[in-house]
C-alpha cells in the first residue's frame, strides 16, 4: 500500500514569492493534516481536514497561508507571499479515523516525507 | 510553544548501552504517542499509551505512561545503531488533536 505522497520534496524560493505544496493521502483516509516543523522542533498543526471540510484551521496564518481539499482526497497548501520565517519542513499526514468529543481510541496518523522549504 | 517538554534534547551513546527519554507536561492527555523520525522522513508511530500507569514493550523499547497521564518515558535496552533518530512524544486531547514535544535526538555509535 502506498504511503502519503508529497511533492516537491525540496523548494527554494526568494521571499515574497508564492509557493505551493501538494499531498496525496493514503487511499481511503478521510482525515488529512498539514503540519509545519521548524528546525529542532516537533511538528505543529496548521490545518486538519475531515473529508473536504477544514475542521481545525485555528493555527493557520490566514493572511498568507491557504489550503484546499476540494474533492476530499488530495490537498494543496499555499503560501503567498513567503517570508524568511516560513523556512521549515511542511508535513502532510492522514488517518482513517474521524475525531470527535469523547474520543478515547488512538488516532494513528501516517506522515509523508515532507517538503523542505527554504526562503532566501 | 511546546506544551510537552522532552529531555534530554540530545543523547549520544555507544552500542549496547541503555537510554531513557522523558516527556513531561502539566496537561492531562487522553493518550500519548511516541514517534521516531529519521532525516528526510516524516515521523513514524512507535506506540500509543492510553491508561495511566500503562507499560508497553516493543522488543527492546519500553514505554510507560504516568499515573496522572501527564508524563511518559521511553527506555531502550542494549541500543543499536538502527535506533538512531529523533524521538518525539505527542499528547492527544479528547478530539484526537496531537501536541508534539520538541524531540530527543538519539545517536547510537557502533
């Protein structure tokens, strides 16, 4: 079974330029996550989708970041314009469980290899 | 800001030695997960602990969840070079949302 696919793997751009990342989750996984991982830190959630609906985007910097998952399968994350502080690894993850209140079972997330973004 | 504090930040040991990594928080979690991340890859789930006081073993790895479900530890017995990687703990709330620690970089030299 194919894992989570992300592209590109690496991207170098100059500040103020736009950039987009693409993610294809594991087949059949309803929930998709975008994380940002800064150097020396753990991943931080940017947005979570359940099917095509963004159910948690509270940590997405909406002035410059946008995301979409139009058909509830693959997803794109865009930054426009990019800033120096956006340099990081952007990780996509998917899971087969939908979260909800009273959630007591674990929710295994499968991560892609990430896109390493460098903003010059 | 990481709600989960991991210690130490970096650990370098010789093959065959034992090591313990700690994950502490002031928050109570519904469950806690441990991941290992290798360079250029995403994190891979090792284990999930759910019940306070729970101990899980995965070959040479032993995971423990604190009684109050706020802290956890990972112990590796007789470490091997293949255990090298960034070990991340992540606490899940009742919605399944994960909060990650900053990680412990483990290097095992032959």
